[in-house]
C-alpha cells in the first residue's frame, strides 16, 4: 500500500470503530452519537476516488473494513461489528461505483448522489441487523440517522469542494 493512502486508511478504520462505539449511546429517540462520526467516511471515500480512482478507493474500503471490524469486535459488541461490517462494505462499495460513474458531471453531483444512496443502504442494513429484536427503537433511530446523513452529505460538499484543488494534479478523470 502506498504511503499517500495511509491517511484515508487510518481515517476509515478510526471513523468506523469510533462510530461503532458511539452508536451504542443514544442522544434521544432519533439519534445516537455515532451519527456524527460515520458520515465522514463518505467524504474520505469520495476524495480517495477522485484523487486515485475507483480501484484504489475500493482497496481503501476493503482495508478500512477489515481494520474497522477487528477494532469493533474489541471496542463494541460482535453484533455491532457484524452489522457495521456488512453495512459499511455494501454502502461504501456502492458509493465508489456511483461516484465513479458520475465523476464527469457537475462537481457536486457525484459526491452528493453517491453519499445519499450509500447512506440509505448503510442505514437500512446497519440498524436492522444491529438492533432488530433488542427492544431498541431501531426504526426511529434509523430514520433519524438517515435524515442526519442527508444533512451531512449536503454539508460535506463544502469540504469536498475546498479540497478539490488539492486533488487537481492527481485527480482521475
């Protein structure tokens, strides 16, 4: 793995592991603390995809997935780790594919659409696997989490746009 990929790999593994710990602590009936950290993974994936291409972004997702699941088994519960791993892998690979197909459109379309679709899949998979049958109001938490991810996807367009010049010389078209 090349040295420039260490920051996105570390960010991915750290964000997912931290999110898996924080998702166990509800703020209210609609949100957990994990809602504030996990959506940044889509920014990491999209910037990696823009700078290094879809194949490299997929490698970052795979390595981030493996590291995050291992950390989550230790830091969270096995059920959270499995739910997170399945949701993360499915959602992030969808994000990479959609972003790559839309990369030549207006600068904001690929990161917004790919993050929104990935967030919908991630939320549905994670909350249904992690909390079904536990007595936790997972449908309500899932709705709140998804609405937060929608707002976050819109807000992440600002740092994505600001970081685009840093990717300009290396951006994959």
